[in-house]
């Protein structure tokens, strides 16, 4: 049984394209006139995504991504906050999501659940607290993470944060995201402290992602104008760990 707040996303196509900041601004304006924005967005239309990735002692998730494995998985904690929130105040009671992202032959699947902050801290510290174990008894995603962490010796690897603009279109279950200003930090214990500084990763780069189920509607294909773009296997996690 899936616990309340737990969700599994069916396999989806995920297309990624590197674009320039100018192209990103023009595209965001065009999409903003056609499509509703993501529910996480604040008044500015943007929000901050902050993730803590887990990996094995041998960095299997990183290696499988770099070597192009057709079947791979990675775990992460994630929070969302409106862009421009005063970081010195920390992340104000934003929910913490535990997510497993699974890729098979180019299609992406995601399982996720919401966890209390004390449980998130226990996961970061690698502690099996009574509260964590009690919650895992009724939460399949959390139970799977606990089992995977034990079997694969998962550990926190790095923090990745970036600013996102996202647009949705119900036919085809389309989601378009524009991600920029990617930052990272190996200080994993500071994940829930938004006041800690993160180092820029590949400054000036912007990534366009188009996700959909069975088909991509023509109106979206025309609005995004993908004909002049080259697809990339961009990974923010791999990019953040490039200089370690």
C-alpha cells in the first residue's frame, strides 16, 4: 500500500536541450502566454529546486550515468521554495520529498513520498531512528530506500540547487522546464540550511527539458521549436561532481 503523499509516475519521455540564456528568456515569455506555470512557482514565475543525491561507496549511480547504462536508478531528497526567498531564514517549512528516479531504455519513472524533516535528517546522517522505521512500515518508497541504503551502502554525495521555470500542458501530460544557475556543494549536512553558500556549476548554462507520456502535441513542439536544438544527456548530478 502506498502511504499518503506517496506517488509513482508512469514511464515518460525526457528530452533535454542546452540553450542560451537569451533563448531561455524568449522561450519563457512565449510559453508564459500559452501555458499555465507550475504550482511551485512564486510571483516571479520561478522557484528554487534543492536536491541531495545519494550514491554508493563506489559511486555506482554516477558511473552508470557517465557510462551510459540503459538501466539505472538514483535516490535524492528534494525541496522546493519560491525564488527570491531570504536564504538567511532557511527553507521555511517546505516539504521534503524522497525520490527514486529510474531510467530504462530512455524512459524515466519516478517514485516519491513526503517525509518529515526529522526523518530527512536521519536519512542524511545514515541513522535508523524509531520514527524513520515506524514510518517505513507504511511507506513503500521509504521502505525501499531503507533496504537499498543497507544493501548498497548508500551515502549522501552532493547538494545540487538551481532556479526553475516550469510550464504544464494537460494533453500528453507535458511538462516543460527551464533550469539555470546550477550550484552545488559537497557539504551534505547543510542540505536543509539554505543560507549556506553553494558554488556555481558551469555558469551561464541553461537546460531545457521536455517531458511527456505517449506523445508530444504539435502545439508544444511548435511553441518550443525543437528543430534547431541538439539533444544532450545532461545530468546536474554528474556535472556537480565533475571536479571532485
